[in-house]
């Protein structure tokens, strides 16, 4: 809501500057209310597109589809407001592609930088097309904030049981979230550590040792999530909280060797590691890798 109010104030100031002394206080107030209404609608549309495409940045065709959806919805909004469809389309389309690129390649950028850059892209695209920079900037900011970042996790809320999500703060933050959620909801929760340094909390709705609940893509050299290779998998749940379970451990060993990843089986006290490089046969109880407290702070 604060974002909507801030953008509405910016738009109202821009309106006042553009019209100068010909505008009165009543007109400014009416324009501000109108800006709040349109901003709220624009936010909802951006989130709606995000709900359809989620956080997954997979193929160019998919992202062109996402960008086209943003272009069409924002173009329609601009047309309803009395503007030109192509102005809204340009800002929505360009800022969406920019947002996808930032999510995929801008892992070290903070949220503020991503929103600012997307606003600049949207504003520039609309200005080059003959529209107003401010309108395009607001569209760009909404597209990346309420689509890409909200559905990535850590940008618009915590990971969810339906979609999972990325989590900020490094491995310790991801593992603590995993354990807290597993205990609260009495279900196994797993986390992927990706080759690009990010941590993705796997969706845990209906989660079990069944691999159909795992959100990864199998390739010849391992498993991937959002085109980034998974290097480690961590899990904590009802079967691991009290200690080591031999059946679960057998599955962990198979998972590590089949997909070439390190698997960490975490209990309330200890951590057991299964590595694809280990040349050993499964035993009912492998050695403890380290204590849980040591591992979380490792």
C-alpha cells in the first residue's frame, strides 16, 4: 500500500508540474485518488500475470510470453485511462524482459536496485515510444515488484507450500526456515542449494520422499532448478527430526548417487551426509557428519 501511495504522489506532482497554475487543489486531489485506483489495478494485473507464470525463468519463449502478457494488460490499462495502447505495451513488455534477466543473472542485486532498474527500463521504453517517462517507470516498477520478485520468494513474501520460493540470507537462513516450517506443519521440507549461490525452498504441499514432489529438471550432468544446477539438497521432517531413519537414509544415498548431488539428512541433533563421490555400500546407520548446531553455523 505504501508503494501505491508513493507512486500516486509522484504522478500527482508530475501532473501539477505539467499543468502549472491552470490546475487547482480540487483537481489535484481528484487526480491523486484516480492515481491510487489505477495503481491498485495495475498492481493487481502484474500480480495476476505472475500468478500464471510463477517464478520460473526457463526459456526465451516463455519469457516472451510473460512480457507479451504484461504488455497487453498494461496497454489495455493505458487505453482505458485515455492514453495510447502502444505506450503501455512498450513499458510492460520491456520491463518484464528486463525483470526476467535480472532474476536470472542479477543474483547480487538487492531488491531496491532491481525495482529502480526496471522502472528506468519501463520509463525509457515508453518515452522512446512517445509516452511519458513517469507512466512507464511506474509500470516497470510494478511489473518487477509484483510479478518477478513476489513470485521469486524473498521479494514479496516467504516461500509457500504450493510454490516454494527462494529465500535470502544464505544457507543458515534457508535451513532455519526449513526446520521451522517442517516442525510447524509436520511435513518434510527440503531446500536446494544452487550453483549460483541461491537457496530454493521446495514446495512442501503433499511432500514426501516421493520424487514427484521435487521441483527439478533432470539433465545428463545432474539436476537443475530455474536453469541453475543443484549442488546440494537438505531436508528435515517428521522422519528425520527424532534421528536417523534407515529407510529414509537408503533413499538419500540413492538420490545422491543418481543425481550427482550432496544430500544432507538433518535431525534435531545431527546431520548425516550422502555424497555421490562416496564409494561405499549402504549401511543401516552411517557416521554422523557433524552436529546440527555446528552445521548451521558452518
